[in-house]
């Protein structure tokens, strides 16, 4: 039998001496070296008792072994579960309890905290930047070959959590077919090949950095300049010998703020991709004026991988996210019925890229995944006569800041639990660098409570990227005749 994802992404490179990864310290790793490291890590997972379908939860720094661990999870038939490294202990505890991982891999510095919230049957392994973590040490002594565990197209390959505006976080179940079909569509559409060299400065705990960037590079045999984090000086240094950059809008606004970004600097580049947050039209225009390159914007979600893309050859229009990917159907609907071109409706998507449902949440799955196979995205959009999609709003009040999804309800719940707070409304406003920033409007029942006191109590309970940039104390929240808080009014009043 075969292993759908491993056989397509990793197995073909087993004997390739071509360079795959270049690291921050100058070390390079060939595709064959990477395949061997994946096998060594697979042995560690196997020795920890990981079987097909078991979850491997990872909250660790962006390192060579972190990305190789993804391959190892696939090779052992496990389900890879990456988590944002900024999540707090209380947030992590929920994911561990809900997913029931066989193995948890964490930063060596947080081992004690993680151990305090894991079940006795869970194996904890560590990673650190110096390669001294228990995962790396154990892998160093293992065989460089591993008998790949068979997995089919419908078997789960990954579990990615995506918070909702109400209720608890949901684990999106992604199959081998979901991930591979999307990688194939993007690789073909963006003409990614072994001649490419990608600058990878994205995190690898979400769809963009992990599945879009790494899966397409592996599928095409492209080189990757693997950066542990976004660093403007490193990016500038790598542009002349690279061909692609995948980033969030913040990358491009910061590049535009550096005088070293010129047409000559990017003469070798062929593709700049932006996603994970809306890209302002002014950023499109400024980048094209400075470099001669038109940024390619695309649209996707955790549950669907990528849905649409502006064309590689053709007009990349600012404010639109392009056309449905090959093999993917996109409809703009009114309660499931397609609306006319130019009319606003709910974006729904169907295709091999659409997830299998929410982990242990059949009722929520039934609410958002129709019997017809269409997934209700929660995003409002418009489809042009020729099929081009534009996003006009987000029904669920999702805030996207610096490429991270932020859900107001989660923050509001924390604020509302503070003594002296009556209620709150969290919303996003445009930000030239991060796409959006988070603001909170708060109504007090105790006038002695201050904005600083609220911020101090929120800080340890939520990841930093979720912290409101400003807390505004108000007498009342604006509401409509039905009593619903009008966040559109708050946005209009507080747009900076």
C-alpha cells in the first residue's frame, strides 16, 4: 500500500543531492538529507507508541527538526497538530484535552508547564534551537530509513484548530487528499518548479507557512531559504538569489519602508504572494511602482486550504482574491442559492481541498458543511461575471492582524470576567502594517476600574497577538433595535 502525502512530497527525493533547505546559520540540507532526518524522527515517534491516526501535537520553535517532524508524522501515519507558539498554558491545556495527543513536542523551556497539563499516558518531547532537546537527541541515534505506514487519500494527515466566534475552538480535520490536491493546484497555477528558491519567513504552525509554502516546495523540488522568523535584513540579503516570497501584508509594508528595496534588488524574483490578511490597494500600487512586480493575492482558510488565487498570467487586481483554483468550486449564495453576479452573498466552496469536518463536533460540522459538500465559509463576497471573487466582509467578525486569526468573542469573554466590567465589544480596524488591529470598547459597572487594570488582567490569559491595542471606556455600546451590538458603528468611530 501507499502513503498518499508522503509518497508525493518526500519519497521522490530520497536520492536527490539537490539543496532543499538553507538555514540561518548557513548550513544546507539536501533533499536526501531531509528524507533521512524525517525517517529518524519517525523512529522516535514510533518508539513513543505513535500509531496510525494518533495525534502529534507540536508547540515548538521554527527549526529544521520542527519541519522534519511534520514529515515524520506523515510517514508514521499520525495526525500532525501544530499550535501557535504564543498560546498560553490555559489555551494549550484545552487543545491537549480536546485532541488527546499521544505525543506533545514543546520548547525545552516549557517542558515543566506542559507536563503539568498532560495525561500520564502522553509522551513529552522537547526541541530547542541548539538541537539539545530530547526529540533531536533521540533522533540522532536512529536509523535513517523507516518503513512508511500506509495511509490513503481519505485518512487524516493534520488537525488544525480554528476558533469560532462562539463556543470553543474547533479542530479542522484535513486529509491526505485535502493537502495534496491543494498543493498540486497551487504548484501548477503558480508554475513552481525545481528552478525556484523560496524565501520562507512565515510561521509553520498554520496553513500558509506549513501547507502552502512547504508542501508546494516539496512537491516541486524547489529550494527553500528557511528563516526562523521575519528579519528585514535577511530578506533583503536573500532577494537577489531567490525567485519567490510568500508573506502576509506586514512583510510588504515593511519592505516598502526600507530604501534598499529596488527594482535591481528583485531582478531575479518572479513571484511575490500575499495572503492570510487583506492587502491594501495602496500597498499593491506602491509595491508595483517600486519594484515592477504586482503582488499575487490569494484567499483560503484553515478548513479549505486555498480557495482562490489571482492569476499567475493575467490581471492581479487589488481588492480581489482572484478565481477559484482548478478543481475547486466557489459560489456566492443566499442561504445556499447562488446570487447573481455582482451581488453580495455568502462564499461557499466545494472540492478535494475542503476538510473532513470538525474534530469530535458533528453538530458544528453539520452546520457548516452541507450535504452537497459545500462548506459555508462565513465570509461575504461578490463574484464578477467572469468568476473573479472579492471579499466584502466577514460575517463572523473575524479580525486578521499580521496574518493571525483573532476572534472577538474569545477576548470579550476574558474582559467580561473581570470584576467591575459590565460588557465589552472587541473589533478590528484597518492598520497599514498589520492589516487590522484589535480594539476593545468596555462598559463598566465599577468606575474605579481603569483601562490599564483591564489590560493587566487580560495579558496573562491570551496570546500577545490577541491583546487589544486600546481599551476605550464608554457609557454604553451602540445597538440596533433588536439589541445587537453594532460593531460597524464602533469601527467607523474608531478607525485611525
